[in-house]
């Protein structure tokens, strides 16, 4: 499906880590909004809804919104999966892969929910993340009906109409164009696999970018510098916020990721240590008095 809309990711826990781990581009490419569908085999109507409207959603969400489903053509459920993929998988052929798709959605929706801080009672739902570096995310119940797709149309339309989103899309188009041009140069190079790996590493903030130039052919240098500028431009701009749209449509519940909740709790205990200790002391005295 190229660089637009639906992404099929194999591992729910890994996606949660990327969305909250400072990965920069969790799916390997910038997006202004991430919408993650969570549903299990219990939610037959919602899985059928995802199957029926997968093409419509793929077209609707466009280049700036990632609509994420879970599917792994190789992975088998086990307590300790070994060698499972950590990159987006190909999409399912629903005529042949329905059982595998339903199994992938079941296991990985629950894995994502546990790792990200989504309560099981919220499923089936859509999880919306407009800032991978932020704390907040939003959940919206998923309803397996045509009306739900119409609501999603309103959300997507209003989001793309935001001035910040229009600017993000403009910069994203530059990013995609430069990436495509650089990839074309790499495929013509005798050391294409080596350089392609260097380019992949470039997309990660943890990569060692020093000395990368020595691995790239001079033909790539100009494009690489432009790519870096486009990358920095996307990271530095104010991201479009989905909350005002959710409020307008009366959609969504505001949440915090599990990591953020733990951090906030730790800060509260640190800043209010004396009051917490006093409360514990009073509780112990009360127990002793009984």
C-alpha cells in the first residue's frame, strides 16, 4: 500500500514501545496522526468491519495518517516468540488469511493494550496518537457499522483541514520525494544493500550518524543533506492536534500511556514525599489503635 494509510504491524508490544520510546518515526516514515485499531476474536462485528472497509480506510486516511492493524504472516502465538518480525508486514489477503489476521489482531491488540495502558474493557476501540513524544492518547469505541466509517470521515476531513496539518503534509511531500530520489540512487549503486542499511540507520535517533558520509557514494551526499533538513523540519514543527476535533465531534476519551502514568506517579511521590509519609504514619497508628 505504499506510503499511505494502512500499515500492518506484526507486534503490538513493539509498536507500543516505539510510540513511547523516542523512536522518532515509529513506522519508519513520518505521520501526523496514528490510529491503531484494537479488536479481538470476541469482537466479530468489528473485525468484519475492518475487513469490509479496509480499502476505503486506506484511501480515506491518506499520506499523513497511519491507520494501523496487526498482521504477521509468519508469527505464531507462543509465550516467548523467537525471531518475530519488528517491521510492518505485508497486508493480508482476506480470502486466504482471515484466520491468521483474526489471530494476529487478537494477540497483538491485547499485547499493545497491556504495554500502552489501554484497559481491556475499552476494546474494541481506536487508539489515536498525534504526538509520539507526548503523554496523551485518546480512545474511541469501535462500532462495526457504516455510521462509524462516516464518523471517521468527519474526523479525517477536519484533521486534514487544520493549518498545521496542511503544513505538515507539505513538508511530508518533500520528505517522501527526497527519500524516493535517494532510494533510486541507491538501487543503481553496486553497494546498494550496504548503503541502504546506512540510510535505514539514519532514520533512527539512536544511530551513529558520525562517519555515515564515508559509506555513501558522492552522488548521494547532496540528497542526504536535503533529507536531513527535511527530517529536522518535520521534527521541529508544531504537530497538528487532534483533541479539538475530538471535542467537536464528541469523540474519544483522553488517556495517558502506562509509562507516562508511572512517571507522573513517581514525580508526585517525590514532590509530596513528606505528606505521603505522614499519611502512611497516620494509617499505621489507626491500625494499631484498633
